């Protein structure tokens, strides 16, 4: 999937309150891939290039830069 399609899909998932599966690089773990499976999209900012993901089980919120996303719902992301 192209990153623009991923951004549109993330915004659609936010509107419809759907869960998504995102794999993205992490800055804290030295570039390790972090998996966000079953998380909801809380918000996003296209010009800033990030989306906020919400864990529905414990309410934890993470901000993920769009350029760090490597897989979305099982599909590889390219730019």
C-alpha cells in the first residue's frame, strides 16, 4: 500500500471507530518494530505526518509518525 492510502484508511478507521493493525519503527527501542494490533485511531495530523493510536484494553495512547509505518493491516507500506 502507498503511504497516502494508509493515511486515508487510518482516517476512515477513526471515523468508523474501527481497529487497525500497524507495525512501525520505534525511536526508543533503537529502531525495533513495534506492533499495534487491535488498536483504534484516536486522531491524526496529515501535515505533521503522525497519527495517534489508542489501545482499547487499557486506554494507552501512542503517537506514531506516518513515515515509520512499515506494515498496515498485513500489507507492506511503500513511499
